[in-house]
């Protein structure tokens, strides 16, 4: 029950804070978008390169077993 009351108070304070500081909230979101895009793009490049390396290893293993 304490968690429910604490959560309700946190939501209420969050809504009030968002209403009061909405322009500052938008500035923070605007500043975070490029950073998130850079990190997500770098992570996608890493995963794509890792998958490409795995496919190269599988191709080499298939060629060796075919001989």
C-alpha cells in the first residue's frame, strides 16, 4: 500500500513539474535526440559488423568442409 501511495504522489508531482517546466523539458528532449541517435547508430553498426563477421566465418567453414 505504501508503494501505491508513493507512486501516486510521484506521478502527481511529475505531472505538475511537467506542466510548470514544459519548455525546459522540450529543450532537454531536443538536446538528447542527437546523442541517442549517435549511440543507437553506433550500436547498429557494431551489430551489423559482428553479424557480417559471423557470416564470413560460416562461409569459410562451408568451403573447407566441401573440399
